C-alpha cells in the first residue's frame, strides 16, 4: 500500500461548488501532507497507538481540515473552506 489522500464525504460534496483555483491549492496541500506522511511513517502497517490529531491548515484562498489515518496510509480532507466562495 502507499500513501494517498482523499476527500471525506462532506468535503467531497463541497468540491462541487468550490472555485477551481482553490481546489488546485487544496490538492497541492494534500499532496504535501502525503509526502510528509511517507517520510514520517515509514512502517505505517506496524504503527501502534492512536493516529495523530487532525488539524486545520491555511491554503491560498481558504483553509482545510484534515485527519491522518496511519494504518490505512491515508490523509482524509474533512472540510474545505474557501474565503472567496
């Protein structure tokens, strides 16, 4: 398995009406989070304990809220907020 990111159900519904430039920024930030996880959790299948606490990150034009699930090697985008929506 390899690290990937995906929208959680609520965030995926929000992408239908979000501006395209904002969504490109969200995808760039999600890709950065995946690269960070690949380095931080080299042996994700062997991970013991709780997953890291989710957080909010600014992106140009808004922000995202995400959660990392180590054993699934996934970064879930839980919420997107575009300021110029």
